[in-house]
């Protein structure tokens, strides 16, 4: 079986972190985000990563870790379905499609087993939400068969509280529905056609956690959920923690100096945080310096930046250098929608 991992796009909502790293390579507990998807796959799964930005970085990670995978380059953004069609030459039967920026407790082995037992044409993962008015929810039968998607229904009219959770198990013939070489959305273009034709389209509901890591706040939320398994804090390598951490992650070769307090922060490798610094809900990319007495809240700092002594910064993204060549000024593509 193959798994197509969707890692295209630039991750503009997580800039400036994605100016210097592919979104799928952003660290969660100091491991690339994509590694959580790969580690959840059944043994022997062949991996195809659909990407169009910093592909060499992703391929280097696969090769370095002995992962049976290839990066399939998109010359231009193709959408969730177009990226799958672009990988058709690597697919030879029932296959998975997974989003590299969705972190969840989905048991993929059971998910595939469910698809086989139902003899489904398409099976999608489902996640319950309270605010159905903000999503497209599924109309689902007791046996798990989905009959339609209902976009942003009033709460009292919603057929369920379940939304598309971004993991798909598909039969090879689904590829016949997708036009080659153009931007096509699996969720908005392909799935509705398959439902209209009455093909066996099923939903698989699961429990635990599900997060679309698309924004700094959800990135921090995903980190805190994973920290629940590892303890209140997490660090690797040779970092020196002389201050206090709460619900925070620190990478390798960092120094957090005396009197500093970090709450719900993600600190990449090689950072220096001075004395008596206060930080809350912050993400700091590699090789940054934050000088003594700085107070930061809801701040995202790009690689190699320096924060002045006693600076007070709130709700800001810090990047003082030019935009990387080819990086878009606004979001391209579409997030997963139910």
C-alpha cells in the first residue's frame, strides 16, 4: 500500500517559521511534524510526499532516517486532488492520502481495516466538533455510509457534528475522477461527484485528539497535547535550563538563563534567552537571541533574529530580512474542509 502525504504549499500562516523550513519539517517535540504521520503508518507502507517547497530538505530527512519514501515534486500548486493525481505513477492499488499538518490519534491500521471491511470506494476520517456552524458536516447513516456534506448548517439543522478530519483511504479508480495537471480540491470537487454517483463512501469516527497545525496557536496547542504524554516540558541535546519552563519545548544547544520564565513556548535549536525574560505563547526559530528582561506574548520569531534588552512585544511576527525568493505574500491553496 502507498500513502500520499500532502506537504505542498508554503505554510504562509506559520510565517516567518516557514521562511527557513518546510511546514512539514517544523518541529513538534523536536521531531519534524511529518514524522508523526510516517510513524503512524502500517509497516511496509510506501511513502510519497507531495511537495513543492524546500523539497530537498524533506528528501534529506527521509534518506537520513532510512524511510522508504520519495518526494514527488509539484511544479505548481495542484490542490489536494491534483497532488494525488500527480503521484499516480507511484500508486498501484488501494492507497492512503494524509495531510502532513494534521496531528491526530487516528489509528491508521484500524482505519484501513474498516475501509476493507466496508468494501468502500472512499473512506474518510471524521472528527466531532461543537461549532457545526463553522464547518461542512457529514450526513451519515448508522452503518457509517456518508450520503452528503452539508456546509455550515444551523446547529438545529445539522445532520451530525462530524467533519472531515483529513485522512482518506481510497480505491485506485478514484484517480479517474481527477483531471491531470490542474488545481483540483479533493474535498470540494472530487468527493461531491463520487457521492452524487452513489459510490460506497464511508466515514470513520475516532476518539482522542485532532489538530490542524495551520496557525501558531494550533501549533502550540498540538505541542501541549503531545507534552501531556511526555510531561510538562521537553528538551533534547545539550541545552541548559537555568530558568523555569511551563508546558514548553526547548531544542538542542540552547540556554535559558536565570530568572527567565517560559510558558507554552516552542524554542528551536541554538537559541540564547537571557536573564529575567518572560515569554508566553511564543515560537522562536533557530539561532535567535532574546536579551535580558524582554517580555514577549503571542510572538513568532524567525530564524536568526535578535530581541533587544527589556523589549516588550505582544502579538507580533518578527522577521527583519527580505522574503525568501519565490515565497508568496499571501496564502496559496485551500485548507482541508469537511
